[in-house]
């Protein structure tokens, strides 16, 4: 009974925060009920676009290289594409994959599939052909939507394919699909199709993390400790197929924000976009902040970025020095988000917390609780004591599409990290509790690269570790033992990995050794491999 009361109070607090932020208006219960009903039957993204189109039809929804779409235009084009997708005759909740960079085609795919009661799988644009084929088969993808630059990659799967951007001879675009279709809504389904975001698992092949029903409270969870614009502009440098970009864009929809979408990362283009659109928010990963600062004061000074109020940073560890240098240049705007696809936002370090306790990832937002457990599963409460990080959230993880699940203790789910709290309750992450390497916001499991290398006849054995990198947080270093009589070339080995795995899994360094360090039982001693 006490637990139910606490949960109810938390939910009420979350609703109040949503009202304070501007996500909902408690003075308009009619709009609130309509939004809740649409969310429960369509999912949040399509429902929020419909809401913004009804309340702010002429407000800009997005800007990309093709120009600007208002919410009215985005809503109408979503309906047209949804009618086209529905005409395929796929059973409800069939999976449609999308392999696209950030632009209107991706947004339309997200919105239209929901309206057509289809489940959308957001594919990582860094996948290799074999990986794409395996993910498509595992997730039972029936149709693939993709940009023209991924046409060769998409040829790895024998399913219907349509273009979200550009042109390829003989391939229909989504604009052509939607042409002449009704721009009126389809009937609401009884329940949403949902979506799947890919995340790296312990096998190295990206796992599918589905979200069928997303609580309206998810917006409060993400926005509680981060100042989002309200009918303002946000520049998205972090890709929307990642949970960082996807979640922050979704919250922006609830506030009728203007999303500035960039198909490729370019540090100066980000500054130009902030200045041109008077953007109040930037969504990025830490390595992007490094690249922006590397432009130097002369280039940075060409652009008026005084409108910037918050930089939503997530995806990999954020070095304290990087935060400090960014604040010196742009003011105290960095909000360091710690979380994952599975738990969403676990904690947020606000600028004042980062100044007071450099390196912290902050405190949990509303409806989220973080706990530390030791190896025996006993909860750790003493400050400055390292333990395994577990999270309980108001938007619980549904489990991977392959049936696997994260470890759960007392309702808290493992993040796979080691961390500690200080005396003020600020969380610090001390490292992974396994061998996972996070490079530029991407999770890499070394054994996948090791197995690929060891399969070659001219390589006796191989080991891969993560080493510190100023731009990416960490980079991969491969240690290779050549087979007898073999002559190996480091550049050729990197090209070999690039041909089979995603580009972020390609080692930046290749070191040749006569043997790998092992203990008496033959176990590889990774700590004895040189990291510098």
C-alpha cells in the first residue's frame, strides 16, 4: 500500500512538472484527454505531431536541406505516406525498417508508420552488410526505407525498398508513394505499433530494444532537469536513430519546437545553424563538443550563439575538462545525461553540479531511482563506495526482441556500469563492469573484432581493448600475433575489419606482438596490454 502511494505521488509530481515545463496544460483538460487517447493508440511521436498541428499549425516543425515544413504540412504528409504504407496490405504491427540520416524523410517514416499501425525499426547507419541482413532477419523487417547513399548496403536484403532521400534509378521515393494519397487521418488503431531502437548487446550484434507503449510521463523524465525550449529551436547533431536524439526530439514535439536537422556532422555548420535559427538547444555527443572547440576562437567568434541555453549531451563519457572548456567558450550550458536505450535517462548533471563536482553525471530526474549493488546483490548505501549501477524508471524496459533481459534486483535494472555516489548524492561513473568499449557514443564489444581477426589464416590470435581518445572518449586498439611466416600490414587489417563490421568497430591502432599476455590458465590479461 505504501509503495502504491509513493508511486501515485511520483506520477502526480511528474504531471505537475510537465505542466510547469509546458508539455501539458492542466487548464485545458480536453486537450490533455485527447492527447492521452492518441498517445495510447498511436504512440507519442505521431500523437504529438497531430497535437502540434492542431494547436500550432503554422509553426515550423523541422528544417533540413530541402527547407522548412510546418506542423500542418508535416501532419498532412505523414497522413499521405501512412495511406500509402497501409495500401501494402501488411498485417498490423509488421516491422518496417528505416536506414536514414536526420532529415524530413526519417521524420515522415517515424510518423507515418505509427499512423499505419506498423512497427518501425530505427537502423544504425554504421551497420555493415552482414549486420544489416542479420538484424532485418531477426526483427522480421518486411519493408526497408533508406537514403540513396545506403542503396548498396540495402541491397544486402531481399525485401521491398523505398527511398527516404535522394534518387536511385528504379527505386520509388516516399514522396512518390504519398503523391495523390488522402491527407486525412487513418482510423485510430486499438493499440500502437511501437518502435525498435537498436543497441549493442553482449554478443556485439546490435540488439533490438522495443517500445510498444510509452508513458506520457517519459517527457517529464527527460525534461525534468534540462531546460527545453518552448516553441523554440533545437539543433540536432546527435542522430535520431539513437535514443539520445530520438528522445530529445520527441520531447521537443510536445513543446512544438522547431527541429534543425543536419544530415552530416560538421562543427561549423552547427554553429551556423544555431546562429541562423537563434537555437536555444543543441543535442550532441561529447566528441562533437570537442570538434566544435577545435574550430578555435576565430571561427567560433564568427557566429552569434548567445541564444544557446542548453546542450543536451549523452552517448559516452564526458570528460570534466571538456565541460569546463565548453563552458568557458559558450557559458554554462552543458547538461550531461547518463542513461541508455534500456533505462532512458538515469541521471542528469546540471552545469552547477558539474562545476561543483567535476566528472559527476548528476542526479535522477522525476520518477527515476538509482541504486548501487555489490557483487552479491546487496545494496550499497555508503558514499564513495563503488558498486554496480542499477536504475528503476517510470518507463520500464520491455526486454530485447531476442528474448533476453538485463539483470534486475528489487525492480532496479543493471546498466552494466560501476559507479559511486558522493556525500551529496551525486553519481559518478567509474567504468564498465565488463569489457565493453564506448567510442564516440557507440558501444563496441571487443570479442566480435577479435573473432573476426582470429579467423584469418595469417593471424594466430588477436586482442582488442579501448584506449583513451581526446575526440571519441575511447578508440579501439588491436593487438595481433602473426601466424608463422606471415607478413601483415596494419592498414590492410583495418580495411579488412571495415569490410565486415560497422565503421566504429574498426581499430584505429594495430600493434603486432610475438604473443599475448596470459595467466597460467591461459586467460588473456587485458590489463597488461599497453594502452599508450
